[in-house]
């Protein structure tokens, strides 16, 4: 224990060991001790020495510490000490007392120890596994150690984590830790992890990082939050910047809509803390990342549309027009609005409608231009306004027309300040930066718009009292010839080059001034300083445009004469050399990189991004145009004419091909409709063929029933006889059946008569109540007989119908047989036989008619029988009703009789009881027998008296 007291600062006797010796002993103790407490104390001591003796602890104890992490996983305290010790030797904490050399040595030392640690990828996997430990003293040091490793050797560690199973997922779980310290350090860890690694950025994004980070930002108070919000925004920037996949995922997940509340600022903007400014600045950068011009046009347009629909653009414009907003936030907001509206017609139209809260209200564009041409405004703010104006006019011909229209005489309003007036004022002010910005802004109003180039030629300016107005084009060349500052002349030359390029009318107006060409040739031919060489190059470009887009309408300045002038005054080689100096300029390359004008100082603000595209496009064609001879030009013109004719022919053929395509398409549609109709017809034909086949089969069956007819014309007579014989037999059978039907008919009539008699009898008997039961049984029998009779009539009707059908079939066969009998080719059948056949046929026809009449009479008789049967049925139904009624009355009578009998029995009982009581009282009571005997005696006496 004395040893540990010495290490921990206690007093001990004897000489003190050096730091290296102490560390060596502690390492031996860590490696050899069997007790966990001894190892824990040794690791704690190494932790306390790790900052002062960083080199010694790192070189001697790293392997032992890693071994502790592997073997002592069950003890969280020793794990925490080991992780803290490793963090101290790997982390490069910057200290104020250290000078630059010491800090560099410390950084190199941390990088060396980091490289030693990650030589074995299992060490990193071990750290990732320790992140699953929930204990604070293990998880937090592990997070800090991984962050330090990523700072020192980010690329190597990213590769190890990327291939580690569930490595990124374990790191993402840190954002869900309820302990803010671990969660916040987890944000710092993910920031280092996602730097410049698209694969890890995608994995983190698809681990629901956007949702978690936006939730944290909302919980922490959005723009009013603290450093945690800043860390979340930095991580979001890492995930989205230059990563189209994550940007698309962010947009498709509707996370753009969740950004709108960030920019809701209150009316009182007096209190802007430094952290709020930082947070809002990062939020604006996040919006710009989604709509950056370097993104694909489709993705940018989609994000711009979403920002307008969710109201984010409107919120940004509110900040833009608010008061009390810090300058750097206002500048970044202008840049953000610029890229949100760039190339989007809907957003540009909305921005044109925004008014500043002034009295009277002014368009936001006018207010911004006032800041741009005001030399007292900050330089970065003026650059931002210029960028905003450029983005407003980018691919916006409607906006270009509105800006140019404010310069035309018919639309100038003297009572209000317009955008055109501000641009002209800036173009001719004493401030060279205002000159340059106004010239570039006006050039963007003419970019790729021939109509506005021609309209701008109408603009007239009043220079001074008593002098006639001059055109804007002439005033620009006048200022150019006065020898102003380089920045002003460069801006005017860029405006003139943009104006007259691809516009022969503007070229003619420019050449019409006799002083312009001599001025340009003089500027190009002089040998001036380095700064003036850029102006010479731009003058050469302007003169080259006058040659290339010249329509030879001015005799003194045709293409050929201008080239001759260049060859005599300047020299072709010198002209091309001066022209090529533009693209070799350092500031040209910087401006060509991105559309936003970003310059370290106003003096370096010389080139515009869109103008660099124009130079790149025209430099080669102007060089060729200058070197071409008149003969080559003539040939080229002939080739152009030929090409134009060829183009006309091609156009005609294209139109013809379009017409033929339309006709072919129409014919294809007709063919398709006809094919469908053909299929329908084919189906119908198939059905009809099947029906015909069925008819044929039926015909063959009938033919088989009739026998083999007409095998040859020679035995035609025999066939006729056979047919006639068949008909005779069938007719005889038919007559017999008819006779039988007649007999049955007579029998049925007799039966009906009997039944009528029986019905009359039943009617007479129905009135007698005593015969109700017998009548009911007879009625039932009558109903049964009537049903049997009805069934017989129905069967007879069916037989009659069958006979009629057979008769029709015999008639059809007879007709077919008569049609089949044709004259013999050899003339063997004589007229007598033909007459005999005809007579037999006529007799059969007569017999057929007679049978028809009989059948008809039988049908009528059957109808009468059916009618009689129906009447008999109705009579039976009536009788049945009456019978039921009588039965009901009989039942009621029986019931009344039973009641009377019951009453009589009761009376008899009472009389008997009364007689017994009278007898008991001694009274004489006559019985019924005595009364009957006396009645009998009285009757005899009366009879005797009558006899006397």
C-alpha cells in the first residue's frame, strides 16, 4: 500500500521513482495481479498519470488496457478507468498555454497512438460492443474515445465501422439515450463519422436519423435552442450536402415541411443571441443545400415546389422584409431566397409580388436594389442582393420583360422609384462597385432574350439640360471612352457584349456610332499594364461579336472591312492573343465555378458567372471568324444557304413523316377495329356452322327414319309407292285412333251427364241437415271422380296433340315424296301411272282435310268438355262450401242439445231432492209413474165419453 500512496501523492521515505519507472510497475501490476481490486487500483493510477506522462503511458500501457477491456467486461468501474486512460493518451486537447510547435507534436502523438489502436480492427469492434453497456461510466468514455479516434484517423475508422455488423446502428442508438450527456456526445461522434463518406451517410439516414434529429431540434427550442441544436444542424448538413440520395429521402419523407416553424420570428427582433444567430444561419444553409444549383435540376425543382407549397418561401420572405434582423442573417436569408426561386417560374412570380412593409408599399425587388446600389451597405449584403436579382431573372423571360419595361418611356412613373431607374442610377454613379453591379444586373435582364435586347435600344436618357437625349447604348459607350475605373469599364463591356451578342440590330446600332470602332481598335492595339489587359481582352471580344453577328447592313463596317481593319491596325495574332487573355485570368476561373458572386474584396469583383459561359461559347467562333478570308466566308455563306435549304427540306420531310405517322396510326386503329370485327364475325360463322351441322345431323336422322330415298332415278316409282304405302298405313292407324277418341269422347259425355245428375241430387239433399254426413262423403267421391275425369281429358288432349303432330309429319313426308318424284330420263314411266299417283295423292289430301275437320271438331268438343268440367268444379266448390256451413250448423245444434240435456238433468235432480224433502215432512208426493197412470186413466175416460 505504501507503493500506491507514493503514486497517489502520499509522502514516502527514500528517493522517489521516476514517472517511467512508476508506469512500468503499474503495467506489471495490471498484467500480473490476480485480484480485481489490485488491477482496478493500478488502472486508476495509470489514468491519473496519463495526461502528464502521455507518451510513457501510451507506449507501455495500451496493450494492457486493451486486454482489460477484453477480459474484465464484468466490472464496469475498471472498464471506465481503462477507457478514460485510452482517451487521455489519444485525444488531442488544445490548451491555451501550448505554443504552435507543442500543439503540432501533441497532434502527431495522438495520430500515432490512434494508428496503433486501430491496427487490429477487433479493437474498434470491441469499442462498438461496449456501447451496448448501459452503465454511464462505460458508455460515455467509449463514446468519447470513438470520437477522438475519428478525429485523428477518420477515413480508416470509417472503413472499419462500415464493415462491422450493426456498427452504425449501435451508434445511432446513442441518440435515444435518456442521458443528455451521452446523447450530445453521440451527436459529436456522428458528426465525425459522417464526414465525407456517402455510404455511411446513407446508412445513418435510413436509420431514421432525420426524424430523430428534427425531434431533438424541436424539443430543444428550434432556433432559440442551445449548442445541441447547432450539433443537430451540423449533422444534418453532413448527411444532406452533396448526397442526392439523402436529399431525395429528406424530401420524400416530408421533412421540408417540418423546417417551416424554424423561421417563425417574432415582431420584436431586438434580442438575438449569438447562439440563435448561429442556429438560424445553419438552418438557412440547410435550406440552401436542398436547392443548391449544383444539385440535379429535377431534384432542385421538386424541392423548390415543396418549399413554396408548405409556405417556407413565404416565411423566408417575411424575414427578408422584417426589421431588426442581424446583417449576417439577412444576407444569408437573401442568398437562401435566391436559390429557392432560381429557375422556378412559380416561386419567381411569388417573389415579384412581395411588398416591403413601407408607406407606400414598395416591391421587395426595388427595396433590395436600393441596397445594392447604396455604397454604404456591407459588401456581402450587396453581393447577396445581386445574386438574388440574378436568380429572379434566371430563365424568367416574364421577369426580364417587367424589368426592361420600367426603363421604356411609356411606362416610367415619375412619382415612384422603379427597378429600371435604380439600375440606371447605379450604372452611372460615381461608385465603381455600383456601376459593376448595375451593369451585371441589367445584363441578366437581357440574357438569352432577343426581344428585350431590341426593346432596350428604345431607352433614351437625358444627360443635361438643353441637350438632346441619348440612347442607353450610346451613354454606355460614352462612359467607356472616358477612361473610368477598371471595374466600371469591365462591367460596361460585359453589359455591351451580352447586349449585342446574337442580336444583329443591336450590332448595327453600336456600329452606327462612328467613334466606337476606332475606340475599340485603339484600346486593343495599345501596350498597357496588367490590369488594362483584361479591358483589352473584353474590347477584343466586343469587336469580335460585331464581326460575327454583323448582317453587313452598314457599308463602312461590313464583316470584311472590320477584319481588314483588325489586320491593319492590330494584327490577327495580336487580336487573338488579347482575346485569349480573358479565360486565362485568375478571377475568370473563380467566377466560372458557381453562380453565386463570392469575392474576398470589392476590387476582385470583375467577372460574372453567366458572362463566363458567353465567353466560352464565343471565343472559338470569333477566332475562326477573324481568320477566315472573304472567299471562305462566301463558301461558308453558300454552305449556310445550302444547309438552310437542307434544313427546309428536312423540315418538310419531317412534316410529311409526321402526317404519314398520323395516317399510319389511324390505319392501325382501323386495322385493330376491323380485326376485332373479324373476330366477332369468325365467332358468328363458327356458331352458324355448328348450327348447320346440327341441322344436317337432324336431317340425316330423319332421312334414316324415312329410309334410303332416291338411290337412283330408275327406281323412282318404287320409292313413291313405298312412301305412299307408308302414308296409307299411318292414315289407317290415325283413323282408328280418331275413332277410339270419338268413343272415349262419347263415354266422357255420358259420364259428365251422370255427374250432372249426381250434382243435382246433391243440391237437393244439401238442404236436409240429417243427411249432411252422407252428402259429405258423396261429395268427396264426386271430387275424386272429377279429378280422374280431368286427368283423362288431359291425357286425351295430349294424345290429340301427338296425333296432330304425326299428321303434320306425314303430310310433310308426302310433300317431300311428291317433290322427289321426277321424270325418268329413259321415259319408262307412262302417263297412266302418273295419273294414278296424282289421284292417290288427291285422295290422301282429301282424307287429310277430313281428318283436319274431325280434329277441329274434337278440339271444340274438348273445349266444351273443359268448360263443363270447370263449371262442375265450381259447382262442387259451392256444394263443398254449403256442406261445410251445414256441418257447422249441425255442430252448433248438437252443442245446444247437449246444453239443454244438462239443464234438464239439473232440473230433474232438483225436483227429486225437493220431493224427498216433502216426503220427509210428511207431505204426499206423487211420483211420475202415478202421474202417468192418472194421465192414462183420464185419457181413457175421455175416450169413453166421446164414444157415448
